[in-house]
């Protein structure tokens, strides 16, 4: 065997620790190939010696914690499938007819129509049973569809969204799917509010601000509270729930930024109408919610960490806490540690599992970041918990970042 | 890349659903390590490891008793990783959705202890995802090239070729890094 073949044999070897006889003979005679073999063996040993990230164990425990005690067999009964297909077909029919009706140009209808549609959606969501929803749906659906044909163009998309939402609410009692769809409606209303602000249309600003708050609170917020109260979620549901919560946090951030940016939205009434919390809200009694930065100031290119500490100094356990941390572009997330593992979505970190904080206990969340440019990096942490009815308690802080060597 | 997570459907699978917690305890770290080598960050690793065990949970009936459970889980993990990569690539071609995940951090940027570990992670950037996967499955999991080929959905020769690439590039890059 020559060196070229020996090299090829080493690079494709099954196991460097037990080379084939011909290769072994060559290695005994050739120092260069022996060195290559030793380097490769060291490389593989180094690879095996790489440590397991500390987060592995925490995420395993979190997963096991949420593993249901008795696991249902994933069997779909034919009857259930038929029902699902029927429901899907009916939904398609409803959505299709709504789209057709809404795409037909007609005369103008009054603005209250959208308000009535929103009310109808919320009533459907709040109905006590699926049968009650179906009754409510049937009592109004035809009239709404008939009236929708004469909507002005700018309201058609929103009306279509609400009509579709109504038909789905009547077909299923699924709080997570409902929260997702109400989130989509709330997002659309924020978009309309922004357009109204750009167009300096005060009446439309008031209208969309009011509708947005209604949908965000009674549509999204109440669904989230219902889901949290029910408590038992499978894994997919938990991930969907996290996304709704993140979307809610993003929408709130977007609104606050719009209020700061758009002069038309600076009126006190609009802030009240949107029910945006003050930047530093009062936490429930006994909850301490603090932030601490290791390096002051942080230095560009250097890793640093901050710690969020939650402590319960009250008289009752605090339960179902969820933490969302939003970081600016100036900070790059390197790692997170804490009682609950975090899920990362862009510059946001969201705790995966609801946290329980018994009386007298405290828990830390450590976020390792790297500053990427100098300036004032504004960070925000939002905490939701049962004791604050899942409304966010906010903490804002600014990290001063300086250039290296300054 | 292989898309078949359940090639050996077996209605009499010996793996009871109630044993699943034991499976998680035994194999979580192995799956986690593979995914951490592939993604380079703990956030995606957390997500994908959960996703792997969820998929496994939903497909327990398809696992054939007597076959390599670890290899089956690693195949699910690999598919979950490549699914995520495809999803992100496809997302880049569309308007960025509200909740889009930020672009991946290169594997070399994760926190690591030890100088050699740090150099290894930098060298890793030289490798394609498939070469990284093959290298890990052979070196750490000690799977045969036949088993690796099954996971990749390719041939044994292709698996060996990826191993050749991985060993050659890692060695070259590490040597350059150590000199600098």
C-alpha cells in the first residue's frame, strides 16, 4: 500500500482504532501516515469529549414534566374523519361564498357593520356551548353575508376575516385556534389603525383603536386565560400557545412604538382606548421582579450576561408564570439558563413551561448576550401570571454598550 | 435526504407507550448532542429535540422491536433538522412573517468550554450539514456506514464519501487554526 492509498483508507476507515491489516502494515513503516492517523484519532476523541450543553438536562426534565401520565393511542376513528371532512367542506363553502359575496362591487354600507361583526365574533366565542354558538351563528350569518356585499372596498378584507372567523367559531370549540384567529383580526386592526393615523382620519383612529382593544382583550386575552385555566395541553398546543403570546407581545410593542411615532395617536384618549399598560406596571403583592447586569457598561464584541430574578415574598404561591424577554438588535443572544428553558423567536425569548413560585422562593433567569454595537440597548421583560389575570407586568431597562477600549 | 421516519411498520411493536419516559431518559442526551452539533445553538436544539421525541411518540407503533431504537430516533432527529432548514430557506424567499425566526447563528458561535472545543466548533463551519451529520453519527454514535446510509436515505458509498470530506476538511482547518 502506498501513501496515497493509505491516506484514502484512513479518511474512509470504519474505525481508526482498528485499521485493516494492510493499512496497519503501512502505518508501521510510514511516519507521515502514522502522524496523520494519530491526528485523525485525536480529532475524533476531541469530538467525543465535547461537553453536552448544560441546557440538555433542563430541557429533558421540562419535557418529561409535560409528558402526560397516560398517553392516548393515536387512532383516528373513521366516523370522526367523516365528520371532520364534512366540517371542512362546510367551512370551505362558507368561506367561498363569503369571498364571492365580498368580491362583488355594490353600494356603500354604514361603518357599524364591522362593529356588529366584531360583536358577533366575540359573542360566538363567549357562548357557553357549541350548540349555542351554532344557534347564534345561524341566527345572524345570512344577514351578515347579505349586508357584506355592499361594503366599501377598504372594509371587505376585515369583514371577510370576521365572517370566516364566525364560521369557524360555530364549527369548533378550540380555544387555541380561536386565540390564533382573533390574533389575526387584532393584527389587521392594528394595520387599519396605522393606516388611519397616516391618513390623519381621527374618526377611523378612534374606531380601530376601540375595536383593536375589544378583540385583543375579549378575543385573544380571554381565550388565553381560558387555555391557561384549563391547564392540560399537549406539546403542539403549547407551542401554538407560545406563538399567540409572542404575537400578543409583539402587537403591544408595535402599538407602543406607533403611539410614540405617529403624532395623530398621541392623544391621551387613544392611549386609554388602546389600554396599553404603563411601562412599569405594579406586580402582584409579594412578587419581586428585578434585573441585574453583570458588566456595566457592556463592551462591543464581549459576552456579558444579565439576570432576571423573580422572588415570591408574599403570602400565597404564584403560579403559571410566563416570561417574555425582548432584546434590541444591539444585543445578540448567546445562551439562556433558568428554571424553564427558553424558546427563541428572533430577538424574543419566551419561557417554555409555566413556572411556579412558592411562597418564600426565588428563581433566576440568566441571559448570555454579546453586544454588537455601541449605544443604549433598550430591553424589556414581560411577565404574565395567573395572579395578574395574565396581563403583562413589564420591566424595561437600558444597557449601555461602549466600544472596546473606550 | 431521507423522509421516511417509519420504514418498518409493525403493529405488534414491543415498545409500549408507557415506557416512553424511559426512552426519553436514555436517549435524550444523545439526540440533544447530535442536534446541538448540527444547529450550534441551544434554542433550536431544545425545539428540535422536543420535536424529535414528539414525532417518536406519535409513531411508536411503527418502531420494529429488535431494531436499533437509537438509530431510529437519530433518523427522526435528522429529518426534523433538515425540515427546519428547508422551512427557513423557503421563508427567506417570502415576505418575512411576524414571528419569523432570526437567521441561524453559525455553529462556531455557541458557547463552548476548552480551547480545542472552540477550535473544533470553528472548523465545523467548513463542513456541509450532511458531512457534519455523518461525522457525528460515525464518531460519537458509532453507527455503521450502512446504518448512516439508512438515515441519510442514500448509499453506503455516499456516507463514506461524506466521512472522507469531513475528516479531511476538519483536519485541514484545525491544523490551520492551531498554527494561527
